[in-house]
C-alpha cells in the first residue's frame, strides 16, 4: 500500500492517540485532588492510580507512533519518542516510590484484612507497571529508529523535485 493513500488514516490515529493519552491522565489528576504530596498515603494512592491507568496512555503512544510512521512525519515520531521517554521515566520512578510507600504503609497496618488489601494492590499495580516498562522501552527504541530513518529519507529528498518534497512530510 502506498503511504499517500493512508495519510488521512494517520490523522484519525493522531486524534485517537491523543484521546487515549489525555483522558486517563486527566481522570487520575482529578482523582488525586486535593494535592497533598507530603502525605505518605496520598503518594501511595497517586502512584497507584497513575500506574494502574498507564495502559491506555501506553497504547496511545504506540498509536501515535504508528500515525507518525503512516504519515511519514518526523515531528510525530519525535513527539512519540519524547512521550515514551517521559512515560518510561515516570513509570520507573513511580514504581519505585509506589513499592517503597506501599511497603511502609503495609508494615504499619495492623488489621489482617488491610494487609491483604495492600498485598493485592501492590501485586496488581506492580504487574501493570512491569508490563508497561518494556513496552515503553520498545517504543523509545522503535520511535528513535523510525525518526532516524525518516530523517535520512527527508535528507535524501532535499534535492528532489517539489512534487516529491510535498509528499515527504
């Protein structure tokens, strides 16, 4: 298939990707209000919400990368790379903080039911984060390689005709 035909699909994919990235983040942002970063339980809950909701933004970043490849857009590939790097760093930092805060809160819990709930939440959220981290790392690598390839293609097309240059956005 020629990419020129698929470019309108790339625009749709960008819209879907932005939806998948922004809606869960706004939702989590509203759930963690009021802002209390000094409270250990607030930090644990916030990282738990963020790591638990990371699946849709990761999917959104992946779709954004596909849109960048379909549209042959160096700018979209760079945005994908930056978002994947930011989410990867946040997932790693968040997982560490979540595990540290969760362990200290679990140790302070005296009720066996409460301990069981902490264990369940620690397992569930850790599993999501552990799956998201390699996916994000693969997106960082893939978007970097694709952006590098697109940059070479665009450099080769600099001496081409105006018709070819307009097709290589």
